[in-house]
C-alpha cells in the first residue's frame, strides 16, 4: 500500500478510506446543523442516505464540505445555511450520476474553481512573491488540447498501465487553463480534480501533459494515503529544502515533491525502456536528480511513521534501479541545457555524483 508503485486496488482502497472520513465528517456537520437551522429533518436524512451510496465523491462535494466546515468554525450562521443547502443539492445531484471517463474541460467560474484558483494565486504571492494568472481557454483551444491530453493518457496507458488505472480510479476532472507562474495544481479540498496550464510553445505538449498528469495524480494519491496514515510526524512549523521549490517548505511538502518526482521518474523510465525515445532521457535525468535531492533532506530530517518508512524505502529502491541505466555512462552531465519546462537551467549534478 505505502509504495510509489501504483496499483488500482490500492488506489481504490485509499480513495475509499479518504471518502469514508469525509462522509463521516459531513454526517457530523449536518447533525450539528439540524437543531439550529430551519431545514427539514426529512430532507437532511434523505441526503445522508444518498451520500452513503455515492462511491466516488466529486470535487464539488469535497469543496462544499470544506467550505461548510470553515463557515461553522467562524460561526457564520447565514453562510452556514447557504452552504448546507448547496452541499445537499450537490449530494443529491451526484447521487443521480454514474461515473464516466474523466472529463477534460477549461477552468471556469464554478464556486470551487474560483476558490482553488484564488488560493493558488494567493499562495504563489505569499510563498514566492510572484503574480500568478489562471484564466479560461477558448473552445477552439480546448478542442486542440483535449486531443493532446488524450494522447498523453494513451501513452501512459500503453507503457504504464498501472499508473493509468490509478489515474482512472482517482481522477475525475482535468481542467486546462492559460496564465503564468503556476503550471499545475490540485488540492485535497477539491479531491479528484487537477488544473494544468497550457505548455509554452517551444515544448513538446504531449510530454508536458504526460508529466503533469502523473505529477498531479500522484499528489491526489498521496493525499488519500495520508488519510490512512500521517506518514510524516515533523512539526508543520519547521522548514526544509524542497527539490521543487526555492523557498523552504514543511516536511510534508518536501515529501510531496519527492514522491511526485519519484513517480514521474518511474513512468518516464518505463516509457524510455519500452521505446528508446531519446526525448525522455533529459527529463528523466532532471526528475531523478530532484528525487535524489529530496531524499537527502528526508533522510536527514524526516520523522516517519512505519508506513512512511515503507514509502521512503520504495523511493530509494527506485533510485537504485534508475541509476543502473547504461545511458548514464555516456550522458553529458556538463552540457548546458534549458530546464524541461522551458525556463531556467537544468540541475543534474546530484545524479552525476550518485552514479560516479
């Protein structure tokens, strides 16, 4: 279960455990509201019954659960009433739907989309002092990039079927956007959805989306795993070096960064070994270097649960396997290269040292 290797049954179990926790919390919140708000007990009870029958909670349910929780903590009675009614309507609607293949659409103006985009912009300003932009795309642009995203998913399905099955198990919506700074995001408060920015024009768009889908899907899966076990026991106040960020991050952030990079390495490696496509070699080197840097920080400072130790051991096993790739013996680590996302320079010196 606590491994970087995807498995559909494990993904389903992790999603189930996380969903049951949210359902239990929704039950508690609704029961707390029942005696304080003039809403039919029968309607609430009916919605709770429907909630139990929903196998896959939608991002909207996760969002309104979070929003209702927050409003109740702030004791905003009028807002609590509004959000409770919205949550009930979303539950009733979700209960009438059957799960379909994941949808690929433009980011829009739904309440949960506004929340997560505003949060991303706020955090980018706070953490990096940079102004992010997240804007919708046109129908014609969406039509073109839906085909690109589908092509990326097909490559994952062909060469890493376990990862594809996990994505199918846990991801409901891919939202595309235009903008700057922020390239992709997901959030436990909209679990099951990911947002990905359109690639720069000088990048291979299929390779770009392939990486970002695996990246965000891995965040989603790790969030589900952390509903089963905390994995990291470090204080959230402490800060450490992260392989994907210039600013210092809490250890849980270092774990997330290292974990998603390790899963990208795993997928890239499987595709490269199956196809010998040289276009994957440089991104593989970069992401493997990220994993090595993240593991240095984790080994030095992380306080792990038993399950966390298992997860870190599986990452180390991947590193040792990836280091044996014969191509590294001829790889020019000193060559100046642009970062795979088209901005900045590459970092591969930790990988070079690791295989020396």
